[in-house]
C-alpha cells in the first residue's frame, strides 16, 4: 500500500492532468472564435438574396433540411449515422422553431465553427468541417436568402444518438482531435474557385473521404473514397483512376457529367444523382469549369487492386444465363451497351471497382440518372429486389465482372444479403 503522502501526490497529479486536458480541449474548441457583435444586420437586398439562393443550391442545403413530403428547408429529415439518428433542423426564418432570431454572426459561427446560436456544439453530420471554408460574404448571402423564405412552424426533433455521442463533452473531445477552422490554400483563381466549391460549399469530402471508427475524416485521405452509412452507398475515390478520377478526361466531359449527369465515360446514379439534380445542374458554366479544373488537378493514387477471388465455372454459367435473360437486351450481348442510353459494362470501372456496394445497390434498387436540362428524359434500370434472390444477384454480378475481358473479384451472396438487411427489405 502506498504511503498517504505518495497517494495524495498521485491523486493531485491526476487531477491536475485532467484539468490540463480539459483546459486544452476547451481552448481547441474556441479556436478562431471572436465575440459576436450585438444587433448585427446585413442588407437583405434583392441582389444579395439572389446570390444566396445560388449559393444554397451549390451547397445543396435543401436535400438534408427537407424531410420527404415536407416543406423545403423546414428540417425533420432523419440522417442515419453509425452513432444513431440525427434530425436535420428547421432553417426557415420562423422565430420559434427556425432561424428567425439568429443574427448573421451566429449563422456564420455555425458554418465556420460548428456552434449553434445558444453556444452548443453541433454534431458533425452537419458538415461544418467543410463549411468552415465558406467565406463570411457568402455566409451572409445564404443567411439573407434563408431569411427571405416563408417561415414554417415545424419544431426541431431531438437527435437519437447513443451515449456518449449524445453529450457535449464527447463532441468537444471529437472536435479537439479532428476539427480546425480554416481556409483553403491559394493557387490560380479558377483552381481556387473549384477547390472552394468542391472542398467547402459543395462539401464533397463529406461522402468521398474515408472515416475512422469515430466518424472523423482520416487525415491525409481527402476525397479517397468512402462508404456513406446514411445511404449505404460507396462514394468512389476522386483520386484513383480505378474509381472516379477524372484527370484523364477532357474538361468538357467533366463539366457535362456535373451539369447533366451523363458524359461519354460515365453516368451518375444513387446519391450522386440527387446531388446533380438538386444542386450541380443549377450552377453556372464558370463554376462548373472551375470544379473540373480542380478535380482534374487532384494527385492520383493508383493503388493496385487486391487479389481477386475468382468465381467458379458454375457461377459463371449461372450468371451468364441470368444476364441473357435480364440484362442483355439493354446492355448488349457482350456488355457493349447502347451509347446515349445504356452504359457499357465491358471495361466499365464502376463495374470493376474493388468495393461492390454500388453494383449491388443498383441491381437491388435500380439505376437512374437524374433528369436535367441537358438530359431531360434519362434512361433507367428497373430494380430487381423482388424478382431476383440474393444468390442470383451475386451470380450475375460475378459474371459481369469477369466477362468480355473484365477481371475482378466475385460477388458473394452474403454481400447482397447485407445490402438487403441494411435497407430492411
């Protein structure tokens, strides 16, 4: 047993250490925060509101802040995270339930520092880790636009997060470890604008960056691809030619994909189709070109594909039969597709990616490009969730990934089962 004096010194040392850690966490959570001025206002002119409407489109604010069948921007949409359910807030100007009493400075602090009007730390499902790059001028414009909306009296719903993720202390520690308010590096003007839209207002990293067990973006892995637990899709790496890199594309083709959802090389579907539909198709050509410049400049990391577990001859035979019955009419006998309508499957990198999440989801749910001004009547693929069972889907996908010169790992039945399970179907 330790002598009383030694034990007392040990306890005091531990207390002092805990106080120092708590002080450090508190200080890190106040980085780059200045006192908010009282009675601050912005001139809510027609021009500023119009600019804010454009910027809110660029940030795709309406998607998260609108529940299915609800009023735009009134919140209530559930966002399912690995730590529980987060409910998007009401950002209409209603004084009791929305942003009606917020000042421009408080709104800016929420974007830049991730702190609510009452000082609470916001959960990072609200992507302030990206919005911290939004300029104060753009924040004021978005604020003016939101203030111009009709107020909707829809109370905010409390998040359903598990302990300890539902505590401010846990959020404070998370932020101290993983969040720093900041600005983007300076390069030529067009590149800067593209980086600002991709990494800031457009918050592409929220989906396209892998995360650790605590839901924080992995350091040094920005835009290298990641699972989207909210929607059970995989956002492919924008830095890998095996996945979604566009550095080898022409600028015009990149702009076409962002603006219309289709290009000679690819078609968007899943969550990205919603982004194009609600946000990107409404951006002006100059901003789309700037995004293309930035995306084409990303450093490439062509990591070799992992060793492939090949499908057996029996699986290939069964898969070929299913392909002829269900798929060949649209995608061609040899996976050649039909230009302008149905994508080729031979040599298609979306088919060959190591992560097969999206392939399984497309077969289960169907694949639909967004309806845009440049592609108003897109072709789509029907869902096979009810007509094919798990083993059949695994067999036909294994065949597609290893026919016509394709070479990739087989899809296991358990992969399809897990995708169904996550959807509750």
